[in-house]
């Protein structure tokens, strides 16, 4: 068995077992790195309590519950980090990693049931197994599927722009 990254493990333990992301709506990780001073105003403002201060004080989203896209974080920020004109707010979508139970023949599909946007679908495979597929056009990156996954297999990741 491959050794796990101890930093990732400790971050997961700290953030409630979910894989956190430093991507935020209405900005990009690149802009965040350049413009965020780590003041923590967004963290204080989030009514869902899903933001924490990570490296350099920069916000990380723990997805212990979904992001409602309420924009309180962006409105509280005193720096030019967020652009509320961005539509959609970000390019982040759910990604199902190798820990998913369905390809192993273990019935689950908790994420499919949790998604309000019909963005997660099981694609049947041989032997009663299935592969969970994300419809990137339907997925908002809200993270509603993250806390229901019993194996922590779902991550929210920023997609590369199509013309990059
Ligand atoms: S949009 Fe709202 S729920 Fe989502 S991280 Fe920002 S403050 Fe929290
Ligand atoms: S991130 Fe939200 S929209 Fe995307 S698959 Fe998960 S629950 Fe559905
Ligand atoms: S909730 Fe997790 S383990 Fe269950 S089907 Fe979805 S990705 Fe797989």
C-alpha cells in the first residue's frame, strides 16, 4: 500500500475528514495567491461555517456542508480578490477519485441521491459494478456530495479553462 501524504491526512483530520480545497467562488486560486492578505474576513462572514484559514491565512473550503453561493465571503473581503460579476462563479466541479465503492461492487450511490442538480450518475459496468460519472455542465461545485461519501472519494477541483 502506498504511503499517504501526512500533511494531507492531518489537514483532513483537522477539517472533519473531507478533502479541503483552496479554490473559492468568484475568484481563482491564482488571484487568491496574489491578492489575499489572509485577513480572515471571509472566514468570519461565512454563515455555513465551511471556511477555515489555511496556509498564509488564505481561506480553504472544508465542504462539511454545501456552499450556498450566498456571496457573504466575497462581500466581506476588503481586497480585490473576488469579482461578483463572474458567471458562473467558478469552474470547480466534483471529481470522483479511486476510493469510490461502486467500482468495487459495493452498492452506495449516496452522492447521486445527495446531488440537487442531477450531476452525478452511475454508469453500469460488468459484474454488478458501476462507475460514478460527473456531468461537468450540470455540476455547480457546491460540494453537497462531499460529506455524504463514506470513503471521502469526492473532491471539488477547479477545471482548467477550455482555451488554456
Ligand atoms: S458563498 Fe456563502 S456559503 Fe459559500 S463559502 Fe462563501 S460565505 Fe460560505
Ligand atoms: S458538487 Fe454539488 S452539483 Fe456537483 S455533483 Fe456534487 S452535489 Fe452535485
Ligand atoms: S458516495 Fe462516494 S463511495 Fe458512494 S457512490 Fe458516491 S463517490 Fe462512490
